[in-house]
C-alpha cells in the first residue's frame, strides 16, 4: 500500500477498539472509527483487541500477534486462534501481511471449525486489510 509503515502500524493499533471488517457482523453494527484514536498506539501485552483477542506480542512498528485467551469467549466460539500482522516497509510502499493459525477444539465441532473458519476468516480479513490500507493511504496519521 502507498502509506509509510509507521502510519500503517498506527492503523493496526486501532484494532484494539474495532475489527475494521464488516461492522454489521464483527462490530455489532457500530462503525469502526475512521480517524486515529490517540493513545491506542500505547501497547502492552495482554490488552484486549477486537473484543475476543488479547495482544500476545508485538514489536512496535513491525508486528502484532493476537490470541484468543484460554477459556475466553473467543476460544469457546472458535478454538484457540492466533493472528499475526506484519508490517514491512519497501521502497515506496508498505506491505501488510496477516497470518492465521487455528487450533480447533476436539470432536465434530472442531473438525467443522477447521474446515469452515479459515474460509470465513479469509473473507473477513480481506475486508479488514482493505479497510486498513484505504484508511492508512487516505487518513494518514496526525
């Protein structure tokens, strides 16, 4: 995308308050903020992100890794899920990559989740990344 890596990372920090995918599904109909919220870039492991995740690790300006906490609502719904976002500066652009890892619960429910969740998440994550790219390119950072 055509935005500096630091701006892209600031928009990733916004995931602490909203999912930036299809708000009518992921955000109970509330619109994800279209302006950067001051202070959200102050990260600490364990912070809540997108309601069902916790910030597992980060390197400011480079990556965020999220996880559904053991026993939490996210794990009860989807199993154990890790999502990593990696920001890579390139010549005149920035690459934003996302990787999903799923450890489904045992049994039939887990097999169904393992078969279906990645496809559903592909649709949701694609929308999320497109939204974040558009906002980083057009709204920048203060």
